[in-house]
C-alpha cells in the first residue's frame, strides 16, 4: 500500500507522542503503514506512507536518487547570485551539499493559509523558489537558504520522484497503490 498525505504544519512525522502534539495518527486511518522519509514538524506537504519496506527503501535511500521538490518562501528578495549558489551546492557545517535545481517561482495560486501564519513585515519582501534535491540531510533546505543569506519562512514539499502533492489539502490522504 502507498498513501500520499499532505502533512500540515506542526504535525510530527510519527504516530505517537507523549506531549500531546498532533501526529500522523490524527490524519492517517490505514493501519501498518509507516512514513517513507520524513518532514520536520514546521514543514508541510507531501509525505508518502507505505507498508512495503522495499518501496520505502527505494524512495528514501540516497543511492536511488529520488528527487524531492519543494516550494520555499524565503525572507527577502532573493538574488540571482544566491539562486545560482544553491544550484552549485553550498557548504554547510556537515560538508558541501550536492548541486540543487533551484529557480525563482511565483507564489502558488493554490496555496492554503498556514496556521500560524508566516510572519509579515511591510518593509521586507519575501520570495518564492522551487528547489529539487537528490539528498536529504536534516533541515537541509532551511540550512542552504540561510547559508546564502535568505532564511526559509515556509517549506512545502510538492513532489517525491514520480509522486506529486497535486490537489491534496492539508490533512488529506490519497491511496496511490493498494
């Protein structure tokens, strides 16, 4: 079985917790499925869950190089030079990243409101990017955009390999393969 979930902001990528925060159990009714990869609690978007260990491995193991694509809202009007730096790869505290596919993007028309909302400052604009990676270090995109001087405000995963978020709203699931 393979299930797509649009993971809402603030939801933990696990099924249980001791502190009462929302988890996958609040959104996924199917039994015996587990996340193939994860999204941080402050990230949103496509999360795949499966009961197939081989498929989970293929989706998450860097050797298989499944591209993961994100829409990223950053603080400030990001420069072409900063976008090019992301494309070349940047040096983080745990070493250099692989080159990314990064480009300027328009704010998506389909974007749902976030609760809580992203901070708004009249004097500082925000920018949107599309970024695709073939690796997945802890908080990698947030660290990459910060390294080029534009901290991430909102991060939405829209694609993992051949699987896309499409029109799923936050908290909704879709069975992709039963």
